[in-house]
C-alpha cells in the first residue's frame, strides 16, 4: 500500500495536468503487476467492494477512540478518510506487516462480512497515517485527487507510447488488474484482442463556445444542430449482438431494453438518450428516473419511455466512417435513417442558418422543449476521440438567474474539506424561506475563503456536519432548468445550480419569491 499511498499523496498535491500524467506514467513503469493494474482500476472506478463502506470505518474508529472526540474531529476536518487516518491510535508494539495493494483488493473481494472488521483493523494498525488514508479512500471510493478516468487512461497510453484511442477501444474488454494490457504496452506480449461484437468506439466531444470566438469562425464552414438535454449514448450492433454504451464506455443495455429490442441492423450510432412521449422530449428529470439502474420494470418503462435521437454514424455494415468529413457522415446517416425503421430511433435535425446573428436568434427563441442549446460542427471534421480543438463547439442557451438567500452550509471534500463550500439556498414563500437548491461551485477561491469566514461568523445552529446560518446573505444563482419535484419542500428542483455572483449589497427582503421560479417551469 505504501507505493499506492505515495502516488495518491503526490497526485493530490499536484495541480498541473502534465505533471499528474508524468507521476502516473512513472508509477506504471516502476511498479510491477498486479499492483499497477489495481492502482489503475482504483483510479478509473474499476473497483467496488460491496462490504467495505464508510459505516465499517466509523464503527472501527469509535471502538478505538472516544465517539464524541471522533465526531468533533470529523466535523472539524470534514473528510472521513483524513479524520480516521489521523485519529487512529498508533501501535508501538510489533504487529502485522503492512498489506500490499494486491492483498487489500483480493482480500476485500473474497472476505465475508463477519471477518472483514478484524482484517481491516489489522491493516489500519500496520499502516502509517498516509497508508491508512489511502486504504480508506480505496475502500470507500471517491478518491478526489484530481484524476479522471480518462486522465489515467491517457497516462497508460503515454507509458506505452500508443494513442489514447487504442486504449479506449480495448478498455471495454479488459478487467483488473490489466496484466495483458501492461504486457502489450511494455513490449512483452501481444496487443489484447477485444474479441467483442458490437464494441465501443471512443466518442468525440465539443468545446464550450466563447462567443468572441465566432468572429474568428466562418458560418459557411459549420453545420448546426440542436443540443438535446439528455444523456449521450452510443448504439453498437454487430454479429447479432446489440449494446448500448454511455459516452464513457459503460454498457447500459439492460436498463434500456426498448432501445436494443428489435435491432436488426449492423452499425454504430452516436446520439442522445431522451425520454420521449408522442414525439416530444420530456424534461431531463424524467430521464433521471431511468438512469443509474441495471434493469427496469414494466411500469417505469411505460411511464418514462426512452428513445435515442441520432447525431452521427461511425460504422455502417462493417465500414468504418470515422475518417470521413462530418458532412459526408451526415449524408450517410440521413440515408441510413430512411432505410432503417426502429420505433425508438430518430434523426436529430440540422438547423439551417446563414449568419451567426441568425443562429444566435434561433438559439434564444427558436428551440423546442428539451433543447439546451446548439452544437456547431465543422463540415470537414473527421470523428476523432476526445475533445480536439476547433472542430466541434457547444453553445448552450443562457442560464436562468434568481436571487436566493443562503440557508445552510456544509464542508466540501478533498481539498475543500477545510472549507464550508456546499450551500443550500432558498427563496420566499410568503414570510417563509423555502430551500430550492444546493450549489458548490461558481465562486473563485478568494470568494470561497470569504464565504467560509462568513459561515463561521454567522452560524446559528448545527445539525451534524451541516451549519444553519443567519438568513442575511443573498447570492445570484444560475441554473439550466427547473422542474416539479415531490422530494423537495419547495416542490421544485433545479438543474446544475451554481453561484453566479455574491450579492453582499442586496437586502434579503429583495430576494426572489417562489412565484418567480414557478413562472420558469416548462409549459
């Protein structure tokens, strides 16, 4: 565990992307199998320990430390792994040898619930504070060290001097600890054969559009299409097998049977997963009822019927089209939709325009429900994995804005565990403030420090890790959408709320009222 703990510690304190890549590539070069493979699995979310959860750690700590002291420390530190690793009593006498990462992973996967607490306690005794922190992070998930799954895969590609696209296309067929992958990358084995019908192809992504960039772009070079407010997916059908993937390559076929049923074509298609009723796109909240499920019952399927609105075609009858210009692929897709009939697939239309001003008006006024903006795609762009510059842009509609009152605050995680960075805010319903959302970004580091000081100076009550604050601070909140909700006291739920600015100057009596929000609900 020491090498893994040192890696996590170095990554947590390294803000630069290229430096993180060097740390990861160096780790994969120095550390042997299967340790490096298990490290990669931890960084890419490939490990899940059903019995090793936060409650187990809490129970073990409170057996060794006064529970009140632990709760006070946890409230002050704000992070379970940091608190437990620091407060765990050091054993001065000789004890068990510190476990390796392999020991931890394989034991957690094979040990029953009754024996697990004793084993984990022995590990915590044998490790130092850094090792305990890494162990708890590994067990409970959510490393929060600034490394995404794609960044870790990019480091693997750099280690092996191959293109990240090759790693992405193999990834769905690999399993931890990835010994075949590392054998190929280190030159001691053949390239793994995915040997999988209907394989995943890495998706192409867009950059947010800065409207100042429009002056440098020519409208004649681009095609425009609506950006639908759903979930990006890929449908792959080949060799009698049909798979539905998320944009990160996770297979979700079992959760959306209406999409994969009745598929009798051979193609790989790129599109947006939406809940659709009578040809109309439902709010994103309806789709959330279907997401993150391994399977779906008949009632949920009937109440929230899903479909895919197609953007692109990557393979057609075994022919790889990704190197073709987007205009050519679009022509192929339109012809494909004409000859193929599937009740849950349709074509996302292009948006004709002749100038950026005309397109800006369409973006503001011409979209139907379910649209969150526009996509701009160069007509000559090949389909390239990742987010290549200058080819695809996403131009979202301007967010809605409200003035709300901060009501509660909670500590963040990782680097923010020392700051109150998660804020619940509300608006007026008569003389009562009702919470309407929670935001944890949109402010600068300097503003975060200022907000943290304000929370500490204006706390009026505490509920575990949550502080209730004096209702005296107004913030302007931006959000992408609004819908009815039975889970919130206000009856409303926001999409992607974040701070737009802090209104230190505005009296709380002038904050928005609930009727202002209800007027923004989709009709």
